[in-house]
C-alpha cells in the first residue's frame, strides 16, 4: 500500500529531474558554444586559450565555470534519476522509452565528461587520459583500433586533442541533448497517460454501488449526530 502510494510521487520526481537535466544540457551547450569562439584545440594553444578566457575575456571565467558545473551536475542528476525511476517501477513495459532513454542519456553525459579529460591540456588531464588509453588498448581485439581512432595514431598530440574536441562538441553533446529531450517527452506523455487511466479507474469505482455495510455505517453515524458509533466502527473494520 505504501509503495503504490509513493509511486506517483517518485514518478513525478523523475519528471522534474528530467526537466532539470534538459536545462543543464542547454546551459552546457550554450556556454560551450560561447567558449568555442576562443578555445584552440591544439597542443600548444589549448591551455593558453583557456587561461585567456578566464583572465581576459569579459565574463569568461563565469562562462567556463558554468560549463564545467553544468557538465558535472548533469551526470549526478542522470544517475540519481535512474535510481528514482527504478524505485518508481518505471522500468516496466509502459515506461520502456523513458527507461532506455534515461540509461543512454546517462552514458552520453558520462561520455561528455570523458571526452573533456584532455581538453584542458594540463598535467592532470594529460596523464589521466594516458592511463585511460592504456586501459582501452588492453581490450581484446578492438582495443588497439579504438586507441588509434582516438589518438589519430602515435602518441597524444594536437591530432588527439582535435579528435576528442570533435567527439565532445559534436557527437556526445548532440546525442546528450537529443536524448534529454526524448527522455523528458516520454516521461511527460507516459505520466499523462497513467494519470488519465487512474482517473478512469477512480470514476468507475465511484459509479459502483457501495456495500450495504458502508451505507449502514453512514446511517448509524448520521443518526448519532455525527459521532461514530461502535457499530459503525465494527462495520468499517470488517470492510477493511
């Protein structure tokens, strides 16, 4: 009984979180578009261009901070929302579009974060990406090919940075934004469908004749001046 009562609350919470995810994706896309005017995806200019954005461009530090925070928050919200949807039983057949789009959305935003690792071109990002490439290379059969595609052949250089920038700005970003819109739309449509079904069920229940015991309890209550009599209590307990 408690689970069925909390399900609509959890499902509405998932929808609200989907709205927040779309908002954060739009914020990350807009700030990323503004940063693209000044960012230089080369080994010699990536770090310097980010320093210039932070120190010389008006509101550049704010735009860069908003871009980074939106990217981190959308990952957190996407993962938490999957848990909320699972608790709200939104993995069932009627919610499959929202469930699968939520999973792919979480993977897309994680991919956004992963492709951004070397874009700062600092020591932390460089060595972290080098470790990630070593892990990828250890994948049987396809690992070496994937590494070659990501790096452009050879070591980590300007070509690698351009490949990761393209994956981050065009592939992962567009996929995340489209999946966020599809995810929100599917949740809203399914929630409206489920709400209409509950209204029809409630209306059908109201049209059904009430048991005689309930009517007798009501007459006993009214006859006692509005007070609940022991007879009414026993009849109500029997019905429950």
